[in-house]
C-alpha cells in the first residue's frame, strides 16, 4: 500500500487528509487498516479524512468489447474485493459510513464475499 498525507484547516480544527492506495487481500494493507488506521480514525474522528483507493498494484487493459480486464497482485478475488470496495466508497463516501465499512471488510478472512454482512452492521 502507499499513502500520501496533506493537512488543511476549515476552521480552528486541523484536518489531516490521507490518500490511501491499498489492496483488499494484501496482508500489509489489512494490517495497516485494521490495526492502525481505523483505531486512529476512531480517536481523531473528523480531524482525519481518509480517501480510500482500493487499487494498489493492479493493472488493467481494455477489452475488445470496450470494458476492462484487471489483473491484481493477489489474484482474481482481490480484484473482486477492490471493485466491491470502490463501489461502496462511491455509494457511501461519508467518513462516518465508509471507515467502518472498509475496516469491517478488511478485517474478515474473505473481503470480497462479506460486503453484505458489513453493510448490515
């Protein structure tokens, strides 16, 4: 995974913005999100804004039909997990919603299959 940090201030409260490129089945990404990032977000709340980018070391190529074929470092299940998380980020971009969802999915043994369970929480 890779991360970029910037800071800004909308009021008197300092805000840190983190761009996080990660992979849904990468052990390092899982460790960082579940054991470091999510607990930090719980502590600092709105002072930490995370911009999740579930792509990591994936590659893609355009298909003859006009779609895209993805190849992910940890296999096809990771591509599915990355796509599922990208979709959730698009549908629920608010930090209060997406941080717990991503943490839940990353904290399971098979992130691509557990989106529904995490949404239900």
